[in-house]
C-alpha cells in the first residue's frame, strides 16, 4: 500500500457509496462521508487494513453488471483513490460504516 495514503488517511475526505445492480434504487448511490475520527482505534485499524488488502490485490475482480458494490473514494491533497468492494464480499468494517451512515450515525 502506498504509505502516503495510510499516513494521511485520517485527514482525508473519504466517501462511500453502494452502487451497481440492474434495478435503480433511489438514494442507493448517494455518497456518504466517512468520519474516521468517530471510529474506535480498532475500527480505524480494520478500515485501513481493508483498504490495504484491496490496494495490494493486483487482480481485483470488477463487479458484475448486476452486482452491488461499495465504492470508496479517498481524497488526500491533490490525489484521489478509488476502491471497490463487492457487496457480498466486503469486509465487515465497510458494511458497518455504511450501515451507521445510513442511520445518520
């Protein structure tokens, strides 16, 4: 993983959205801001590990057209990084953050 991402992730703008699938679901692809400062240190560690695993996966499969997937966008300085996690195989921390942000938490 690029150490620059790991070092500055706390101060980065991070958004997550659930996208994909044939059926259009209203509000599904809305970006939700991830507030890392609201996560426990353990949750933050799991989040960074999920990104590191996704980043180092050289042959990350692209989602099927009918598959929902989480799109994670990290903007740090002038650089932007995008990560995709298939909904059914997403790390638990990604789904926890998504579910919490849906509830306004």
